[in-house]
C-alpha cells in the first residue's frame, strides 16, 4: 500500500513577505502589483480572501472588493529561495519528491515508517520541521493516491493535516463538489452540471462508457478520479518522473498600451531570451517559434513559423520572432500584451554543416556562461543588447515562477 503526501504551502507568497515585514501579519495583503495596475493577484492573505479576493483576479477588482488591502509587487527571488529551502527539507523525509509548483510538492513516503513512524506521525514531524526551519506553515494531505492527497491538503488548509485512510477514498470524495477534482475547470464543471452531476458521488455513479461518449478520453480519466484513482495528465505519471514540456513561452503585459516600436522590439528580445534560457534548462531545442499580440481592445492574434532546424539560441529565436512581429503588427496600433513561445520541442538540434558548427559552439559556450551568471546574480545580470530597453522587473503574477531545482529531488 502506497503512502503519498501532498504538501501545500499556506498563502506562500504572502507568508514569505510577512517574514520580511512582520507588521503585515493579520492584515489583508495582496501580492501581484499596485491596485491601479493591469496585473492579476498572485496571492492573497486569508484576511483578504474573506472579502472575495482570489488568485488570478484582476488587481483592480481586488481593490474594489478590499480597498483596505495592502498591495505588494512581490519578490520572486525570495519565493524561489524559500521554495528551495522547503524542497531540501522534504528530501530529508523521502527519496522521491516532486515539486508540482513553487509552493506545492508530492512525496512518496512508502516504506519510511521505520525512520519517521506511521503516516500521521511523519506528517506532524514534517509539518513542524518546515515551520521551524523556514518560519512558514504548510498543509499536508495523506492518501494512497496523489490525487486524493492533493484534495486532502486543500481541505486541510490552513496549517492542517488530513489523512484519508486506505479504502475510504470514494466515501471521502463523494460529498465534494465536482469542481474540487484536480483538472476539472469551469468549462467541464458547467458541462457536468448540465448532465445533473454536482457532487463527486454523482460522477462516480455514471458508466465509464457514458463519460467517454460525453468527454472522450478525458471522460475515462474523470471516471477514475471520481473513485480516487490517479488518472489523467500529471496524475498518470510516477512521482518525480520528468516529463519534458511540450511548449515553452513567456509573455508580458505592458503597464500602459504602447505603439513604441523600439520598446516593443526590445521587449520581444527580452522574451526570446527568457524562452531560450528555459529551453537550455530543459536540454531542449525548438523547431517552431510563435508570437502573441494582444491589442488595446483585447483583439489577440498568434502567429507561428517552423524553422529549418531546431535551436535554443537567443539570437535565432529572436530573429524569427522579430520577423513574425514585423509581418503581423499593425504599425501604430497600441499593444497591450506581447508574448514569445516555442513548440515542436526536441532533444536534438539537428545536423549542422562543418562551417556552422564552430560558430554555434561559440554561441553555446557564451550563453552557458551567461546562464551561470544569471543563476548567481539574477535574470537581469546579463542580457542581449537589443533587449536592454525591454528589461522589466519580474512580477509575481507575470509567468509561472520557475520550479525549484528538481535534479536533487531523489535524495540530494
């Protein structure tokens, strides 16, 4: 019988901010930017949540709901640091740890009873160790499947532990709203409601064949989830399994709509550089480059082009992104959001000519050195010249924060 822990940090961004400014404790706090900015809420304290403030909500809406809240831009570098501290603690308890995001992790605790005791005792030890060594609280869900453990940790919030005993998974899930199932978004939830399904127990009563007919392969995953099984997407993988990404992208929302061609191209360069670095972090090369343009009236277009050969070099990604931008931007029309993405990812660059190889190798060495400097001094320490005008401070809500290092997640 497996024992899975799902560890979720409580109001993580806000809690880290409170470590540096204890006067924030007990107050409604919103991380993500100023209340008059266009961004979205990255995190909200539990005091702010009482007023209806939620993650991903526009900052201006949050300000209307809770005008007395303290709005902070956030400090991503601090969040990365504390996430890594938490990861190191988790790895002391289990040789199999996977950081699902910057503030949550899944652990396989099977076979660790001789070291840490039965599941509930081990969870209490882990809970206390995280609090003692980081000053942060977490919630822990315990179950035989990662899906049920994740649901349990959510229900245990804030600062709690919930153990779903083996064999009771279906009974535990049955009274919960179907939206509680990980992976069930608003669209799927509405469709299930139309079918008369509001609770997980209602879903569990439906035939697999009916769900497959209604939702395709996703329907079969829903059937498994309703019974407490690990099914669908992330839940199909073993904990710690490194599934390579299928796409990588970054985007930036401007503080004010802009038609400044120089600023737009500099921002494009910055985005291309960020994407290229993530490609190198994953050891991948992109065959397809795409851009995303959102105008002031929210009209959004995406355009893509496939390269002759895959690449992870900043300059090559930028050259293609720039061509796409110049071809499709309506000059003079104000832009609200700009994005650069890559798809069709592969582990190899492709065949190079004898003349090309020395030049590209020099680029690889230079970029590897630049990446090492960025790792030590921050992402803004080294940048392509054409991107300097487009530099901005990473905002907490802008892109999914980088996961902590997963290379040591098996007992480093």
